[in-house]
C-alpha cells in the first residue's frame, strides 16, 4: 500500500494515478465515544480501501463542517465555503502531479458541501474523475447486522459497534448503556437546531445495542461497499463525461 508514510521517490516510482482523501470531523459523540470518532473511522475505512486498490492514501483531514454540534467544547469546525475551497485546492494540486483519479472518503455525514465541490470539479475539469464515497454507518446494507432498524445518524448502535471493533479501549462501555436516544423529529431538524438541543444525550440512535462483533461485520461491509461504489463510479465517469 502506498501512503503518506512513503517517500516522494517511492510514490513517484509506483506510477500511481489515483489518490484517496479521507474526511473526518472533530465533534462530540455523546459521553461514551471520543470527539475524534469520525476521524478514526474515516482513516480506518480509507486504509481498508487502500489496501485493496492501487492508490495513494493521503492523511485524514480531521476538521470539517459540524455546525450541528456548535457550542460543545471540543467540537471544532470551519465554514462550508472554507472547506469547499480547501478540498478543491487539494484535488487540483493532485491533478497538477498527474493524479487525476480521486476517491474522497466521507467519514462524517454532515459534510454536505463536499458533494457540490466535487460535482463542480468533475464539471469543469474533463481530465478529472473525482468520486465521493459516502461511508456513514447507517447505510442500508449494514442494517442487516444491526438490531435498531430506525434511522441512526450519530453515536448510535452502528458507530459505537465500529469503535468497539476498531478502538474498543476508547469506548466508555458503562456510559454507552445510558445514552440511547430515539428521536421524534426527522434528521432535517438539524437545519434548525444543534443536535444537543434535540438529544439530551448527544446521541441519535441506540448505543446500548452495540457490540464488537457487529462492528466487525459493519466495517467489512462498508469496505466492500466503498470498493464497489468506486469501481462503478469510475466506469460512468469517463474523461469526456461533461
């Protein structure tokens, strides 16, 4: 696997023409998960993909947009326009080096601006093929391994299971049993109020149902899904696409 841990010579000699950019977020994850949960998950998923594909794995970008956690100490974000320009600058820098295929692996579901930024890059640069890989843990295929069939978007059964599998030592197993929150509101309410105003626990889901075994199954499913999506996206994303 070629990554940011390799030398410039090793990267040049590899002949790779694709890069993987993991995107995370530093934000509250209730009282049982670390604020760097999305960073760790994005990094692990991107690494799992990079181990099975010929691409340069770049470091995870830890800070993104998380207005939905505004006001909670330790939750750090930037304005969407800042993130938009930063992501485009990175991709265009790679393009100048001859790396014209890029998979952006999203480890935080709230980076809505990533989609428009990537759409514009694909529209304006015919030699670029940029794919946005959504990896948020509540996707349909992973639901087969989970007990809670309702919408989970934050620090619930799936994310907590993933962290139990990947970084179990960082999960407060006592508090995860106390932080369940089954919302009466749709996710769109986060456009009006921060999550912590809606959920008294800071979670949106059922962390009490989490297990390490579920996390392992969900993680492997997410890697397979990401690889399949990247392959399919590049098939329909030719150089003359626009």
